[in-house]
């Protein structure tokens, strides 16, 4: 596709480029936002699949410096991708083949775009080694070890070097699937990598240990095995962590510093440090960890106000500091900085709201959140060197 694209003959779209956006917007009416800005340069038309627009947007974001984590996230109650590992593998394999066929993949996209195999699998009651069935006997989720393994292998057919991101599961069951497994106190969606034998036995947890074993390694290739020693190469633990205002868990085991950090230690903190082992006692090599989602409930009214409306509770301010302190400690211990994704950019995220707002325009930066990311989590945008007053103080 040429860039800039050829003119279309449309008087509005063929005007010279202008950086003045105000005239390109029309005010929101109710929940509807009408934009008059032209997007004819996007792939479109009756015979153009939506996938082409998605691939265009993906390449655009990478060109602007972003790293992309592509996530399979379904809201269907009955999900064939979770019921049948072969279907999940086929879909991921087909998509990654399309992605790697882009001419600039090796030079521009490789190492910048990653797969997150399934978003929060526990919503279907998924367990590491067992199937989960509805109370009526209907299959809800196949053993996730098999699903993860087949999907990763399918992706590696197209690019054998791409890291595979996985969510935790099976240790944070929702009440809908109580028959399938049990819960570690305070654990919630997207987390659940505990392999500690005492904890697994005490709480009756689903055990992810096999994903870190040599036998599983040789079958699916998550670890590179050399001279009998498993060396981590392409598996990334990507837990989701939220406070009780998001999860609805108001218990002390979900809110106290010691309980929170000990839960993270067992799930992924020790694994990042290379201090953990499987439930059978085999040492697990140091693992890369990327927090796949995190944020806190924003109580502000971002419906129509073109201003920073962020409002956090005192408890969530404390929780955000706990997260940041824990990640800094991991960095000090390992010499590696844990990465994280903040939820969310978009203003219409119902509980966290966005880094931009309000819902009607998405045009106002929520500077309170940005300052939290700078002062507490260590983010350092380029403008801090020029306007430090926007970086050096957190205004709750």
C-alpha cells in the first residue's frame, strides 16, 4: 500500500493535511461520538475482511514504537476454543502464519508482537491437568496444559523464536465451576501458577508443574533442553493482578501486604528469581514475568467532563504502592526489570476507566494515572526532561 495513499477525488479527503483537529470533531450525542475525520487509507470495502484492517492497525502501532500483546479473549459462555485444544491451536497457527507472511515481519514486527494464548481461562473453569465440565456434564474446558502446548507449537511453526505469554488459572475458580477445582485465598482471574506442594495439597489446587518439566518440554518445546538441563527460552508468565475493588474480594487475605506478597511469591515471584520448584521437587529455572493486566477502580465521573476525573480510594492507593514496591524488589534481586501492562487506555473500561477520557471524546489525558505510573511505577516519558512539574509530583 503506497503511503501517503493516492487521492480519492473526494474534496474533503483531498484537502492538504492540517494538525488542527478541532474542526474534525463533532460533539457527542448521548453515547454516540460522530467523527468526520477521513480514514479512507484503511483497507475497506465489501470484499475486504476485517482482518486486513486489524493487520494494518497492528503495523501502524508497531511503527509508532508500541509493543503489542495479542490476546484471545472471548465472552462466549460455551467456547469451542477452550473445549477443543486442536481448534485453539489451528486458529493461533493460522493467524501467526498470516502475520509472518507480511513482507516486513522479520525486519519490523518480530520481537515486537507477541501472543497471549488465552485471556483468564478460569472463566470457563479451566484446570491445568484436568478437564472441567458443567454440572450437566457438558464439556467446558479441556486440560489447559494440552491447549497451551498445542497452540504454542502451532505458532512456532511460523516463527520458532516468538515468546509465548500465558495466564495463570485453576487456582482462582469462580463459583460457577466450583465442581472443577479450588481457590487459593485472595487469588483471582489471570493468576494461578503456584507449584508449591504444601499449598497445592492444603487447598486442593490444580497443579501447573508439568509445564515446567523436561517431559513436557521435549513434547512442546517451552524450554530449551541442553545436556539434560532445561533452560528457559520462550515461555513468559503473564499474571493479571487487581485489588479487591475490581475483583470484589474484600477479605483480609486479599488486602494485607503480607498475604498479597506471599501469594505473588508462590505464584510467580519465586519463579522469576529461579527459587521455585515443581510439586515433585524439581528446580524451575528463572522465568520471565510480564504483568499482563493491572490497574485499580476509578471512582471518578468520566462520562462527559473534559478534565482529569481520576478518583482512587485510600486502600487502592496503598495497593498500587504494594505492587510497585514488589516489582522494584524483584528487579533488585534479579537484575531484570519486570514489565507490565496497565489496564486500560480506553475510557470505556467500566471499572478502571482509561488513561484518556471522557467517554464522549477520549481526548483528555488522565494525568493522575500518568503521574502514578511515573512516580510509583518508574515510567519516564520523554517530556519529563522538559517539564518535570508533570512528572515529579503525584496528585491523587
